[in-house]
C-alpha cells in the first residue's frame, strides 16, 4: 500500500468519530436482532432481544431478525427454527423476511474486493497458537505472510482514534492500532463476523444497533469498516450484559436460565426488571401481548445509562 493510499484511507476512517453520533436524522428507525444458531436462547439472549425489540417498537420502527449462520461448523441443525419459534412464543414478532448470512456471501465478497482494491487488506498466515500471548495483532504479516500455506485476510487498520456516542454507555473512544488488524476472511475461506455484520446492517438499512455490552469492543472495527466501505453509520446502544456474580460472562451454570414458552410473561417481566423498567406487580400473570404492550409504552432506556453488566439472578 503506497504512502498516498495509506494517507487517504486514514483520513477517510478518521472521520468516523465525527460522523457516528449524528446518525440519519429524520430517517425511519430500523432495528435488528441477530442471533447465531449455535444454541437455544437463554435469559441473556432474551434481554438482548427484548431490549432491541422494545426500542424499535417504542420508536414506531421496524424490527428485523437476521441469522448469523456463516460459521457452518458451529451452527446446530434445527437451531435457527427453534430460535424463531421461541421469539414467536414470547411475542417478539419481526418485520419482513428472515435474512440468513449464509445466503449473502456474494455481498461479502464484493465488500472484500472493494477493501483490497483500496489497499486496506493484507494476507496473514499467523495461527492462533502463534498469537495466543499477544494482546492484539502485532502486525507480523503486514508486509507479507510469514509462512507458506493458507492465509486469512485482515483489515489494515490505520493509527487513528475512533469514537461514538453510545446511547447507553456514553462517550466511547478507542485507538485502532492497539486493537490490531482484524480478520475479515478466515483461513478456511469463510467471511468473518466483523465484515459480514457491517455489510448486512447497511444492506438492511439498519439505523439503530441495540445489543449486548460484550460487543462494545467490536464497534470500533465496525465503524472503521463502515467508513472504509463508504457505508452509512449506525447509532449504537449497548445493553448491560448478564454475568456471573464474579463479573464473568454468563456461562452454562444454574444462572443460565433456559427460556420456557409456558412462562413467557413471567420471564419477560423478569427481564424487564433486570432492564430497570419496573414492571407492575401482576403483569407476569397477564398474556404476553399485554405484558409487551405495557413494556413498549413504558420503555425508558435512560434507566440503563452507564450500566454495562448485571449479575444474573439465581433461578
């Protein structure tokens, strides 16, 4: 990549900080929930789904569902159908058709070609074992792959600061260089999450990404990729993550409560409580549509300002 190309790319991506907070003024709200079909939805999944659903409906916007099923090795047969049935049982009805990332590879290939043509990618032969002790990608293959054989494609991040005004977590700023050059195409030829999610959000005209706070660290890469691909930015709101008492991400423990469609209203109200919405006593006994109607009318996301994690309750 020439010095002139690198300078142009850096200048382009550096505008992300100024562009990200002021998103699509006057544009109709479009939100989304994008689960991976690698396991059944649990209480933490419901928190993310319900938060994004309520935010969309409270803004009289559209709410889309997209299956992030690019990693065929991890996707479980029948899991996508089970997830959709669970959402319906909890009254979380989506707009339009379900999108499946596995059917959109041509779009990702076109985006990858665009980045390559701009000199914003390089091939990397490093294995996970070689990078296991590194805090970020050290730039080993930026000039050329170290080893012969299969390579992954990395997005060449510039040495700039990326920031956005998160609706829940406030002002967020990250230096891209320490985060490292992110993989956008895996060694097996599959497209990686960071590229796919950016392409999909733009293609579906998503204006608001409401998701778990565990994905905050991915947002700087995604904003940089939006800028590099000349895609419109989204507005972000990162919901608190349900955690174990010690602060670790909720694991397969007794607190990782499975969802029970027969108790949908009760579990919806439990999650509303975790989201600080204060559902009234007795709402858990009402039909699902009544519970959701109350939740949409009384949705107050500002009650979650600055809350990045919530300890999962004992079952």
